[in-house]
């Protein structure tokens, strides 16, 4: 299936609009509620999205400046946590407007780029399509944390296809992040979408197989659920191992979530 950058950005705008509507009327107490991410409030979550959108825009418009920022992260001068804390210190109305402005600027930037542009990023180069897809993944994942914190539903939509796609494409990176050699055999992944259609990746005769729901795959790969709290089923030792280490994000593996069952 061929996906256009404009289509992904449209889905990103819709996912962002859902999250914006969820947080825009929160009072100060709610903005400061602790989320499932240790040490992160709702304000930290939105600040991180605003910060990452800015990093993506910088990568696309000023690679030299992005290299400076990347070095600050590599040397520990700036950390993901410190950047989120700095943004979270702003009044909610300022933080919210910065996130709104930043995501609009990023969308316009990505639309203007040639589709095959190579953009530096944390761990690997990206193109406009993969950058937009990554922004959906992060927006959905942090929105999940916020929804759980507020006790409101986070309705699953077919925008999850973007998140599931990253999870499958990042299979080898997940193995490498855990110091493991990626499997040589292909995987077949089949998940049921929110609208009950079936999404698949890989050859259907592959011996290494994963089945379940798209929602559970996305929750697992963004480390919002422990494997034991999903309905995902693996056939084959490599597929089984992957469900223990899957991650849809670049960088070192996170701590994940403890099983709730």
C-alpha cells in the first residue's frame, strides 16, 4: 500500500486534535497529575511532544543546528527528561500554544520537502514520510498515557496502522537495542484493526508469526502494556522473543510496564 505524506499528516492532525481536545480545558491541578511514565505529569507529556516536533522541524530545516542538539543529547548536556521538565514549567496556555504552533510548522515543513529527502534523526536517518509516521506514533503513545491518567477513553482508530507499521519495521532495531542479533527469517504479522479489517506484514508462509489485535501490538511496541496484558500470540522462537523486546521508538529500550494481570 502506497502512503502519501499528506495522508499521514492528515491522520497526525486528527490524532493531535483528539489529544488537544482532551487537555485544553484542564485546570492546573490536572496538568500536574502524575502519568504512568515515572516522574512525568501531563504537562511533561505535552512538553515532550512540543519539543520533539521542534527537533523534527530543526532536522528538516537546519541539519547543522540539529547536529549540535544531537551532540547535547549524546553528551548528557540535555536529556529527554530535562527537556520535558523545562517545557512543563511553562504555564499551560503557553505550553499548549507552543505545541499547536510547532506541529503546524512541522507539517508545513514536511509537505514542502521532496519525498526522498534524508533527514538526520536520533539513531537513523528519516524521510518526510517516516518522520510524519513517527510523530503519529509518539502523539498516540503519549495521548494514551494522558487518557489513562484522566480516566477518559482513548478511542482506537485506523490511525493505529501507522503505529503498527513502525513496530513491525523496527523489529531488527529492537533486537539490536537489546544486544541481540536480528533474526534472518522473515516474520508474518497479522492483526485485527479497530474496524475489524485485517492488516498484515511479511510473507504469509513465514514460520515466525505474530497474531492479535492492532491495539495490543501498538500498546506493546510503545511500551504502554506488558506482553502478558495483551492478546498477542507468537509462533516460533524468534517471534516469541520479539514480543518480549518490541519497541517502536529509536534509542535504548525503556523499562516498559509491569504486568497488571
